[in-house]
C-alpha cells in the first residue's frame, strides 16, 4: 500500500540527523482512497512526531473548531485525508525555529498520493508552503485567505492554526465572521454526500 511505502521512507534520515533535534524520520501518512476532504498542510510538529497522529496538538483543536467537526470525523481517514508538504517533522534549527518542509518529500510522494485520492470534493490548504505548492500563488497568505469568494468553492486557503497566528486572527475578524461559516457549510455538504464514492 502507498501509505506503507510512505511510512517506510527514510530519504531524509541524514538531513534530520543533522538538525538540532537529531531525530529519525517518522512519516505520518493519514489517508484512505475513499476520502472526500483533503487537508493540505505543512509538516508535522514535534508532538505529532511523537504521537504519530496528525494535528494531535492545540493547532489541531483550533483547526477542528474552524471546520466545525468532531475528532471522530476529523480522524476518519475514509472521510478526511491529511497530506502535508512533508510527512515527517523537519526538526528545529540551532536557534529553535521550525525548519521548512524538505521539498524532496512532495517531489517524491505528492503526485502518487493525489492519484490515490480520486474522490476529493473539498481541499483545505493550510499555511503558506501548501498555498505556494498547490496554487502557485505569490500573494500574501492574508490575500489568499481573503479572496475565498473569488476561488472555486471546493478550495479554501486557511492560515496555519498555530498559536503564533492568534494575532493574525484578531486583526482579521472577517475570517471568523465570513470564511468559517462558509467553510463549515461546504464541509457539511461534502461529508454528508451519501453517494457511493466508488461509483
């Protein structure tokens, strides 16, 4: 299975060993072919690296709140596929900053994963790295999120739900007032579409 191939990947072993965290690869592959919703994120953090479960941290709680879904729905791989730009935690720099997702991960796996998810009806693009990769946008993240009305209704760009973006959320109340209600409505439509995804 593709998921098993990803979990066995060790392409970045030397890269991770050279980081401040000196950790080993632990790819977190979380999807099934039946999934209707795709969360295109950035990369696992340290907590996810330890748990092996995506968004098992405060960022995940905030994201689920934005989406208006329960943990049960969020972690049902047959409904929600979570495919970050890098499947492994990239590590920290010497200064303690998050390192960016290694491009080799997307280059190696993303086309294969996309081909394995033929029933996606809604894509949530989370963070600037995912935005640039999936949409090729050079605009600011704020502009990309704010232009949701001008985009296909099956694609939403979201800020990363990290605590670091709490200030952004306070400065941009339209995200909660306008984007979240439409996102939740569209999610409800997609997840409650009971047509046979294999048909």
